[in-house]
C-alpha cells in the first residue's frame, strides 16, 4: 500500500474497532480496488455495512472475504448474521454449522473464531510497526499472526513485503511464492513477487510475474507500469505500444522445495 492507502487502512480499522460504521466505510472503501484481495478489509467493510443497515453490500463484502479465505470464521459468522437478517434462514444455519466444523487441531486450545481474532490483532500490530518503520517488530507480529492462522494469505503478503523492505528478499520470495501457490487469485502477491525479483536483478522473471497478473486482470495498471519501467531501463527498450498482456508466468523454484 502507498502512504495514503495505509492511512485509510489505519483510520478504517480504528473506525471499525470503535463501532463507527460511517468512518469505517468511508476509509475502507478508499482501499478498493487496490486491496480487493485482502480478506480482512472485506470483513471489516461487511460488518460496517451491516451496522449501517446496508445488508446487500454487507453480504457481498463478507462473501468476498470468504472467497479469499474460506476458513475466516469471523467472516462466516458475520455473514450468517446478515443472511438471517435477510430472511435466508437456511443459508444462515448452514454457515453457522460450517463455522462450528472448523474445529481446532488436536491439542489446540483456542477455537477458530478466537484464533482469527488474535491473528488479526497481531496483523494490526504489525501494520502499526511497519508504518513506524520498526520492520523487525512488524515481521515478528506478522509471523505471530500466521502462526495462529497460516491460511490468512493477505497477511502473508504483508509479511513478504516487509521482509523485502527489511533487506531479506530471498525470505520474501519464499513467503510470496507460498501465497501464489495457495491462492493464485490474490494478485497483490504476484505484483509484490515481481518487485522482489526485480530488486535481485531478476528482471525477466519479474516481468513474467507481472504478465501473469495482467493475464488474470488486464486492469492492473500497477503491473503494466512496472513492466514498462523495467523495459525502458534496458539498453534496447521494447516499444511502448507492444502488447504486454502475455501468457502466465512459469513456475518459480520454491525455496521450500530445496
């Protein structure tokens, strides 16, 4: 996120936590579409919409949160409440039962909802540390969040970006590749993976990642801009009018496989 988006996220989360639905909606809507693959943004928006009585928008946002992270217990229960308010009692009942089925692993004391809350709290702390420039503490907070809920892929993207900013690009690639494999629709991971590869001088691989993003979503101007930036820096730059929406990127070697 750029500084303006980080501020909108911070203010939106404050509004959400204080129960100020108007502030939460106003600020979090500014993050669309840049953060459209962030489950927690959709979750907070959905709850804020429900508080304002906008049930169709609430249902849509919470459904998006679950599309991104199907094990997001808080979003599942919130959506169940919205469905109940809409009179969709069978859908509400089914979601509630599914939330209950997300049982803790053997020996784990915390239920999924509590784990989700703690994971989001750690992630919010990581965001605050990162905004303050305390990258080591931010990394630790993000890792604690993912220890609770390793399937929160949007948080793993933030961890990857922070690792790169802290001077650990290889570790950043490790995290971003995990996201790309587990959730290829989370295009922010592809964009950030391309940037991380570029910092290592791996320009061709970076371009392939951005091409893969454009293959899924041609409206991603950030990926298109990065491709043009890299090409224009070369001794024999490619003409700007050339089509840059090309086939998806090849499989990267995952450090986890080594």
